[in-house]
C-alpha cells in the first residue's frame, strides 16, 4: 500500500489530488464491483449501561461460530452505509468472514436517548462495543478497523488496554485517522476544507444537537451552537462539555492517539495515512521512531482521506480494504486466504 497509485484520471499534485481522491470515491466510485449491491444485513440494538442504546449492523453474518469477524468503526457522522464500511463488508464476505458495524451514538439514523454523543477518544465506548461483539461471537477470532475518527478512538482503546486488548481482538487498524487532533482540527477549518468538509460535517451535527435541545432545554448553549462555524467551535460548545473535557484544546490533547503510539503494546496495530490527505497533515503524523514495535505505519503519497480509488472509470474503492484486510488476516489463525483478485489490487 505504501506504493499505491491512483488512476490516471484522479492523479494530480498536492491538495488537488488529495481532494479528488477523497471526494470521488465517496460520491461516484463503486463500493466494490459493478454488480455489487449495498449490504444491509441485520440490525441488533443493545441498551447501554447508562440508559442509551447502540445499533450494531451485522452486514455479513458469520458462516460458523468459529468464523473470523471484522468489526468496522465508522468515521465522523458515518454509518454502515458509508462507502468504506460497505467496501470492508464486501471484502469480509469474499473471505467468508462476518462483518459488523457498531454505530456511534446518534449515527444509526435515529437520535440517541441521552444528551451525550461520541468523540475521537471514547475508548470506554469502544471497549463496551467490542465486548458486545465478543459476547455475540465468542468462539471466532475478531479483528477491528477504525476509519478516521473511529480509528483514532480504536488506537486510544488499544493504548489503554495494553495486553488485555487481545482478549477482544487479535489486531487493529486505523485508516486515515487524525492522530493529532489539533493539527487535523485546524487543517479542516481553513480554506477549501472549511467550505466543503467542515460544512458537510456540521450540516448533520448541528441539527442533531438542536433537536436534542428540544428534549433537554439548556443542556448546551444554543446561541453558541448556532454560531459554530467550524469543528473547533463545535467541540468547544458540544463535544468538550458533554464528555468531561475543559475545552476544545483539552479534548484534542487528551484524545489524540499519535503521541501515545510509543506506548501501544499487546496487540498489533496498523496506521494507514495518505500523505495528501486534505485534513490530516502529513507533518502531524508520527514517525517510525515515535511508535512502538507493535505499530506498523503505511504512508502512501496518494489516497486522499479514506479514498484510495482504483480501476477503470468510474473506479472502485477496493484497494484499501483489500490491503488492510490482508494485513489484519495475517494475525488471524487459519484465516481464509485473500483472493487472487484481492492480491492484484494491493
């Protein structure tokens, strides 16, 4: 994956290439193959200990009690319908694995019950979710991949758990995760990123919280929420106070996985970040000498943010899930070997 190249029609230098390789896969590329249909699977709602609920979408059912299961943690405002979740599920199905997407609170299409939401460092929530998957599928090996926000949270969980992490998963991977939340937060708040990506995220995040204000009047500052024009301001008025942080700076500093990768032990971890990711600056990513021996770093020059398109027009998003899936499969005993097709696209 370090030497991955985009199709010629999405190959461009600098920020232009990063944006093309980000936007096209999400909007126009096939999720898997020309004849692939979206996977919906079975939804399981589980009540949380604090009186809320989490929806688990089993996009691919395990074929047997001992079949491997891939757990996919989505990104900011993502879901099981996101292009990357669908791509990983299709990959898992081809390997005869199960695949489940636990939704962060408020992301499954229904507003959650409590004022709280989710955030980039919620390792306690990750631990509970993985525990539910373990209870549902105790005999088969499990691995996990997190996308963007979900990947940072997954790495924070692995850092907190240490060797105990292997009780729930055999390996973890983080794809295009903002390992330095401050660097990413400032990058997404400037220029084109602010006009496109920030606006896209806030277009769903703010209405959710405004709706919650009808249910819980005064739980956050409504005027400040309406005025929030970037993620820094949003995190200051919503994410930080709702989840026990003093402010945005405190939240970003305490939840960034990057500075803690040197202490990650006990479970193999992969961190994949494209160098032209529009809002995860390459300069903010940890170097090989800044991570533990349990961590593998992939740093391809191209790929954008959770893009990595491939194939002929209009393209598909198979290269990244296939490459990451093969890496995870190396840590699964008796895992189904990746297909020849998967090997060609790595």
